[in-house]
């Protein structure tokens, strides 16, 4: 049986729980492993250090210092300098 790893990242605990519950409703075969993050920088660090891999990322894009905005900006800056 294939397992699917899903990361859910939201800085609002109630929103995070709502999203997780929505995802669980689709997990009719029990194939989803869901990991919660309230800090985008922690998720980004885990991904960069290869501590975790995920098949799907569900992200709140409006988080203070979420790490992903910084990484996108750095990637764009690096591509212009290369």
C-alpha cells in the first residue's frame, strides 16, 4: 500500500486544524501521513536538511516570516546574478 506524506503549514491553529480535518475526510483508505507546521521556516529547514520529504505541501502563503517567501526571493535573486 502506498503512503502519502502531506505537510500542512498555517500559523493560525484553528485554520491548521480545519485544513487537517478536510484532508482527513479524503483519506478513506488511511493512506495519508499528515504532519503539521505552524512555522514556515521550520518546514523549510526540514525540507532543506532532508529531515522530511512530502508528496504534497499545503501552505498558508500569508504568514509572517514564513521562510518560503524568503526562499523564493533568494532563488530569484540568485538566478539573476548567475
